[in-house]
C-alpha cells in the first residue's frame, strides 16, 4: 500500500529537534522497510516552503529562499512526488461538494483529491481528525506505526 505523507509529517522528518520528529522518522523508516512507498505532493512542498521561510516571529523557521530550496531538494530525493494531474481539480470539486468542506479544510480536501486521482488510499498524518471524514481514505498516525 502506498501512503501520502501530510505536510506535518514531512516537516517533522526534516526537523529532528521537533517533539513529534522521532515518531515521524520511526514510522517512515518502518513503513519503508516493509516495502511501502511514501509520497509527497506539490501542495505539501508549497506548504513546507511557507513554514520554513516565515520568520520565527510568525511561527516559522526563518530560512532564506536558498536554504528552503536545499531542503526541498532533500525532500524531493526522499519522497517521490505525486504529479498534479489534470483530474485533480474535478475530483477536488466533487469532494468538497459531497462532504460540505468549508474554509481552510479545502486544502486537506485537495490532498484527498490528489490521493484519489493517484489511487493512494492511506495518509500518514498527525492531524488524523482532519481526514477521517473522507470515504476511502485510511488515516494513519505515525505514533501508531512507531509504537
């Protein structure tokens, strides 16, 4: 089974000093040893860029664009990327209308649409409550995998 790594997992994998980094890293290692593929998506990397380049005063990491680009190179080499295929918008539109998605939840719905288009049924995330509402998506908390 393939997984999509949510942005919150990729950020923790990248930043070993974060409190949730150990279970993120362990879960990814365990799943990869089991032969699982853990994907990222373009949206994840855009969200990550936003986090790492925001100033510390705005709850970011204060990286320069050059530093952020280096981090993205590392992530792209580790997590294969799911392409933003043409059908994602149409699938997203159907998801948000069927589920009644509002506000910032539209971004999670876009990840779900990406997963549907690429037939990925599992998401690795610390924000499990954000994804339980979507039929056909198996939500996995890294802490459950890492034990």
